[in-house]
C-alpha cells in the first residue's frame, strides 16, 4: 500500500537537494513526518494546504518504510501513518504535482481513494 506526503515547493526542493528531510515545520514540531492514505489525501490537502500552489505529492510504500512507520489515531478517530525517521528521497515510489483547479487540489493520477 502507498502512503502519501504533501510537500510545498520549498520542501520538495530541499528534499531533492539534500536527499532527506525531517519534514515541514509541523513535522519537526511533532517529532514525525505526517503521511496520509489515499482516502485521507484530499481532506489533508483541503485542511492544511488550502489555496497553496505548486504542491507535490510523494508516494512511498508502507511496507518499505518498515517499523519506522506507525499508525496512530488522529482527527476524527482515523488512523494516520506517521514516519518516525527522516523522509528520504529514496523512499519515493513516485512524486507528482498536485495542481489547483477552481480553488481545489486535484489528486494526482495513481491516487485512488
């Protein structure tokens, strides 16, 4: 199964340049990298990235992330995937744009909720 990380342009650039990242400021503050499932991705984008342009979505294999990926209860009692180590560029199965269309983010091809 794939899990997904939304990256702002500067976060994507840093990951691409450095090869790994502790994540966005919220990730650093919380002590883990926030991921979403395919079913959670649209709501995550709307709630935390409303109106943001230039977003990228990174897909990673939950199996390949191994024991560093923990499933923890978050909003509404849903379990969200949290990565307890740096996110590495090598973790990416693919990275795709998440464009805005009429004020809403369009999920990339390959994300089936």
